[in-house]
């Protein structure tokens, strides 16, 4: 092996001298440890990359060699002079036992490349499956709101103990004379992998790389992604800005499935770099749950819808943070299209079901999981095209000129007064209208989800709850009747202030016995209710649940106002119902 590499080094010198001045820096090795993820986070724990080679290459082309890794840059590939570093990590576990070489990294690549660069990796053993290089590019994962390396595979060719590949694409995919600019990230990773295969889905829209033992799962992944694609085409989403096929890789994954949006340092939403960004996002699917068909279907649908959002420019990395909730709310809604049940509950909703009470506008994708029923409600009232209209409204306010707030885009679709809509929406949600009894009971049975729990005995007088309510929010309170034999004339009076913005709905609730509306007062009314028949409520072991809706909405919908709920036993001065 050593003699072959030595021979190749001489051949390489001859090759690259023909394309321009060379910076061949094989002797420039460094022992210093470098964390190449310090600027954008590290999703895999502490890294162990070490600098092993450094070279300066400009428009004349050149080459760098380190650790028998060769990077060859043809003349005209770069428009600027850059310093490229080769790093190595022998401890990387991204592909676990599938890696045949250390994980290498190139940093310092220019913002654009006119022609592909060629990379050689030393390997003289036997490769099972296709000869594939796993290449990782820095990107933004919508579902985790993190920067991470997203991997796909490139075909490798072997000769003289070396495996070569072209980056960023196959040699035949690059124009020879057009000078087309290929936007690339400033750093990438690569390793030779073993036991992997590659195939295209039945519709040709997805290229799936997979460990050979997971062939059956890979076929399912392709079919499920095609179902998501067909569904979006049927709803008339514009997908032509995307280049197909989209790359999908199956591997061990800390998050079950992800869509990671490619990021080029040169990309600016105001220039032609947008098309490159749209065409370089990719999927990863975890091998751990390939046998769970239902979960796999919902997960692939969810992540595919992030790709669709990206084409409408509000799920892109440059999108405003306040759009985060809409990304996840609509992606969770899209999962529902592949369920036979109209009460489908995404696993994403668990532990997020109470978040709507904290306000509509939050710069947090997790918040959107809990708000997905809003999208379900809009679709029930206005049909599926309402989601597209929201997306298009945001796209028409194209960055960097202006943005359309997702709340504005949402509210623009309403055909009923906002105060009535918001009050009705929250009441329906608490009643279990959207998910049956599988979601609302999780906050109704959890004492931590109530803003306040008030306990009354027959000698109690009054309790007051005061709190700062966010715009377009709500809260639930619990009233316990902790006594027996309540007199027939006993009653509880409830007063909400300010009544101009706030409404109130009172329910009876008992675990296992359902929830029922007793009475309500709409925002803009007098803000008062009287609840009678306390003996019947107590003897039936029911509790009173009070929903307060706050419809205050002042752009950018992040303000708040003080809201007060007064609860009085046998109140004076309030009329009977």
C-alpha cells in the first residue's frame, strides 16, 4: 500500500502542475486539536478532530495531501484564494461499524465552486455493497432547531488502493464551460462506508442510501416519501424550485427522522443562492424504527412537509424566529392526512398539549406541536387550501424586503370575529372536539396545568386569581367543592376582568366521566356567570373547570395584559341565571 500511494503522489504532482500553480502541503501537519463545530453547535458530543494538513489554493488550482488523503482542485474551480484545512477524527461514530476510514473534514472551502473538486481516500480492502462515500454538509434541521451535519452518499471509484469521489456532485453533472456557480458550505465531512446500497424510489423523487440489511425498510421509506410527495402535488403545492431526486440516508440517528436544510455561506435570500439552497436539503431516517410502519409513515410525512415549507420561504434558515410555531403546527397537521382516524394524535403533541394557553405567538417550534389543532380547525372550516394560502402570504412578503407575521397570515383567513373565534376555539379544545379524550385529559388531570386551583367549603367567601395573560392566550382554573350537603340555594359567582377582551366558559369535569359545558360568557359581554346546583355537582364528585380566553391581539402579538378572575360563594348583587 505504501508504494502504491508513493507512486500515486508522483503521478498527482504531474497532473496538477498542468492545471496551475500548486500548494502541495503534505508536510504541514499539526498536532493541535480543533473543534470545527464551535460556531454552530455539535449534535454528537465532544469532537476529536485534529488538523493534519493545510494548503492555500486560488483560481489556478492545486492540491493538498495529508494522511494519504488527496484533494485536487482544477484550474478555474475557485474564483478566490482560500486556505483549506484537512482534519481527521479516528473516534467518530457517526456511521459506527459501517465506516472503513476515519472521518475526515475539509474546512475553508470558498463560497462557490465552478467545477468539482476530486478527493482521494486510501483504502485497499474489500467493500461489501456499493462503493459509497458518506459526505456530511453543515445544515439547519427544522424539527430540532439545530445546526448539524447532514449526510448523503456519493459514488466512489477505486484504483491503486485509493477511492476517489467528486464534490459537490458527479463529474458529469457539472457544466464544462458555462461557469455555473455551485453554492457550497465552507466545511464538509466524509468517510468511506461499507455494507451500504443505494436505490431510487418508485416515483423517482428520492434516492435512498441504506445499510443492506435494511433493504425492506428502505423500500418502505421510499414509498412513504412518494405518498407525501403525491399528496402535496394533489393539493397544488409548488415544488418545481426543488431539484429531484432528494437524498435520503438511513442510519442510526439521535432523532428519528430529520429534514436538514443545506446552508451555503454565500446564500442570501435576495440573490440567486436561493435556488441552490432549495435544492440541497436532505433527509435522514433512523434505522431504529423501520419496522414500525405507522410511525414511519407519519414521520416521513412530517419531515417532507418541512421541505415544502422551505419552498415557501418560511421554514428556511433565514426565516424569522416567530415563524417557528407555524412550521411544526402545519407539519403535524400534515401527518393527519395519512391516518384513517379523524382524531389522530401525533406523538409530537405529547407534553405540548397545554402550550396554546401560553399564547399564540412563540418563537419556539415545540410550541407549534401543541398548536397543531389550530390548523386542523382552519381546515375543517375552510378546506385544505387554507394552509397553502397562509404559506403563500408569507412568501409574498419575501425576505429581506418585508415579512408577513405568521399570526397575521393566520388571522387573515378568519371569516368570523376574532374574539368569538378564539373563545370558541379554546372551548372546543378543552371539550375534546379535536382529539376526543386523548389530549385534553392530559392537562385536565394534571394539577400543574391549572393556573390556579381554588377549594371551597360552605363557609368560604371569595378567592381571586390575578395573572398577566399573553396576547391570544387562555388559562384553566379548577374549583373544588370540598364539603358535603350543600344547601339548595348555594351558588358561585364568577367575574372576569377585563370583560372587553376576555371570555369565560365553565365546565363540569370528572376523570373518566367526560367534560360538559355548564355556561359561558363571550368576550365583550358583562364578564359574569352564576353557577347553581352546587349540591348536585358535589354529590356527583364533579369539579368545576373554568376556561378564561384572552383575545387581546396587538402586533407583534407578544404583549400581555393583567386579567383577574373573582370567584365568590353565594355572591350578593349578582342576579341568578
